[in-house]
């Protein structure tokens, strides 16, 4: 974990309301799939923006973000050459065990981006199938990345790109066709994760989900971004997560 | 190099910069970024006798220049702190201030008694705006401020007592005086101001608790004014806080009469905020020919009106 003074190399729109920003960190950072960075956008914004790392390449790191509030509005206007503080890598990240050969990625909305980092880290070592749901054709992005997976199924809520279904339904259809993974890694809206939890419980599949929550410090000190665990305890999404075994957390 | 050390109620601090309760946990996470032993002190996350789960999420929101939080005193309980964090925290070399809260006067007595002699100072949280019972209830009226202070002080044989004051009151001077009358060795202020931020699409408050405590750069002028008023009202030392982001901010509080300051929200914006403030204090003193940071305290000269 380090607070990098990062220089924007590129900051461009990649889909409807979605941008990708690439920073030069000045040195190579060791980032695990599913970890995130806490980006200081400055000005009157006292909180940083916690955003999942999408990919890293030598000294460069790329984050994809949805325009949601004033902070991301401001970030989107920043041009190449702008320097920002980026505290990273944060959180535990996804980890695929040695004996887990077949990996299923289930993602929806902005939750698809941390899954790209999984594909980048494990793509050569594992047989990865990606089931990605988008709102509509305009929201489709990251296709060139997901196409590197052994299997890539893209679906949309309205059927304007791929079949009309959600990512969990796409995963379930393939599961029924006999494509059973050793582990499922997921990130997306809570209703999607809930549906997935029901499915993996029924199918007795090992599954890890990356959660999102409003954060304060991003490093585990302020206990703002907690989630409830099934054992009654509370866990910090930023430090104990963001990736949890789906059986351990209440969604 | 200026001398930055200060002494509060007989306790020596390397410098007057203390981590504010609730923004710094028990120090372990920030120690991964820098040696927290360089800090003047750390006020721990608010401790209660029993473990507390805290409020539902979301617990934080942002508004221009400030943040709002309603964590609701989530903490592992005082025994867990004593067993798992205290020795390590002391080993870092920083001054350990245990921030404590309770629902009843008995709770305050019990937790003060439990920590007496174990930590460098105890900071009484009588002003948490985010829990339904206790906390804030004690912090509003001067009579109850005095009472909770007196009860807590009676449990302390060795450790000096700081009473942290709420700004959500009729008269900060009266409450500071009440704490002093109750036997406080020091007061700290301001805790957060109660506020609300609304998600207009959902027509609901962003924070699950509906209201939250407002902190950050935007509250600083209010905090400076209140610290000044408290300093005028009492003879015991005052620790100032509220929106401190840089050394210059800290100096305002010192000039208003504070002997030390606490830094909270700035740690979220810049995790290195406190080491930078300590360095900035030294640089400012050097530049102004000040040999001892203590010389700054209470040097404010009001404009003639």
C-alpha cells in the first residue's frame, strides 16, 4: 500500500456513462486481482473515490468508473498530465486456489471491471468462463478483454446486445448445459449477487463476491464501510474485503 | 528545529498533533503507511464496556468541504482493546488516549475504572451524536456534563481526564465550565455538528441513521470560535479540533488558546496529513523565529471594536 502521485495518461469514455482512466504510477505496483485504489479528486471533496483496479501494465494502472456524483463528474474532466494521489493497492482481492482449474466470472454493470483484473491475472493458468450482464447495448464495454476468456457470454437487460437475460441467468443456463466451474467469482449490483447466492447454494458451488459500500478511510481504520457476516460479526469491506466467500456475508 | 513538545496535565507529548477518535482506529492501519510513534498522540476509536455493532450502512456521506458520519460507536469492547491493542499501541511510543463512552453513569464509571493507570489519558465521549441512548444526552446540558465528569473522575486515581465537548449546545463556554467544575483535567472540542445530507433521487437521507456528525475543512471557523470561547471560560488546558487540514489550521487553534490539536477527517483525504502537519508546524515556527510551539498558545489578539 502506497500513496502514489499518479499522472493521468488517458481518461476517456468507453460506454454510456462509463469512463476509463489510466495512470502512470512512476513505478511498477504489485496489484492482486480484485484490489482497489482510493483516488483523491481534490477540491471540496474530502473523501477519496474507491475504485476497483481494472488492469495493470508495468507502471500503468487503469480504473473504470461510472459517473455517479460530483466526484466522478470532476474526475471525468481531468486531462492527461493531471496528477492525483492514488492510495493502492487496497483490500484483499480475488484469489484462485491451485486446485481450482475452472473459473466462472459473473458480473453486472460496473462490477464487470474487477473481473477483468481476474482474467488478466489468471487467464493463462485457468479455464475461465465469463458471464457478463449489461443494461443495454450502449453500456457494453470491456468486450475485447473478456473475449480472451475461454468462454464469454454477454447479455443485456433489454436484449439489444446478446440474449435478453441477466448475468446470473446466463451462468445458470451454461451450468445446466454441463459447464460446472470449481469456483465462481462475482461482482455487481446487490440484487444480482443475491440471485447468484441462491443459485450457488442450490448447486453447492464455491463462490466469492466483491462487495461495494460507501467508504471513509479505505484502509480499515474508520469502520464506516461494514457488511454483516452470517456469524453475526461485522466486517470492513475495505480491509477484510472487498472479496468475501458468499456464505460468510449477508447480502 | 523548533521544540514541538507539549505537556498536558502532566503528560508529555512529542508534539501537539493528536489523531482524533474514530478516524484512526487503534492505529494499526495507519502504521502500515508511516510510523505512528511520531504522532503527539492517538485518541482511540470510542470504547464501551461491551462490544457494539454500531449503526446500519451507509454510515458516511459527503457534502462540499465536509463529510457526515454515523458509525454509532462500533467497537470491540474495552476488554478486547486491553488484550489486543493496548500494549502494541503503547510500544509505538505515542501518547495513548482512550476515548470512552457509555449509556449510563455506571458505564462511564466502570470503563474509567477499568482503564485507570493503563493509558496516558482518558477522553470522555459525552457528545456522540449518532447513538440513540447515552453519549449525546450527557453532553448537552451543563448539569449533566458536570455530573458525568464528576462520576468518571471519581473512578480515576492515576489517569488524567479529558472531556470531549459537543458543539450542538446552547453555550460552549457554560459546558466547558461545567466539565471543569466536575473535575475534568482538560477539555477537547469540537465533536461533530449534527447534520443531514439528502439523496434527492430517492428523497431519503444518504446515511441510514438519517442524521450524521458533520466534520472536515468546512467546520473549522465554527470550531475555532468555540475553542476560543472555551479557552476564555476555563483554566484547564483545551485541545482544539474541527476541520484541521494543514499546519496553518492547527496554528489557528493554538493561537485561539488550545495547547494541542486533534486531526480527524483530514486523515481520510490524505493519510499522511498528520506527519505533514507536524513538519509544517516546525517549518512555520522556524520561519517565524519561534523556538517553542507552546509560545503560540493563546496569542490571539482580537480586533478592537
